[in-house]
C-alpha cells in the first residue's frame, strides 16, 4: 500500500512540475509575440495619437482660414 502511494505522489509531483514548465513557456511565448508585434508596428511608421491630433488641428485651422479668406474675397468682389 505504501508503494502505491509513493507512485501517486511521484505522478502528482511530475504533473505539478509539468504545469510549471507549461506556464513558463506560455509567458515566454507571450513576451516573444509582444516583442514581434512591437517591432512590426515600429517598422510601419504609424503616427502616434498626439501627432495625428496635432496635424488634425492644423488642418482645421487652415480650413477656417480658407473659409475666412473666401468670405473676404466674395465681399471684395461684391463691392
């Protein structure tokens, strides 16, 4: 009876160790995947949100200035 318990203890220890190794492999795979995605995104020259917002604000200001100039030209031509 004692031998049977020892076998189950050994199997239990083996399974516990295998789960630890599997969890370590999962974490390592996630880290590698995140690193690969970060490199891919960096190579694509995507703009940051701050850069996008700055250019958008500049475009909005240019549109407003164009509308003001258009109104001024129409007023001058109307005289």
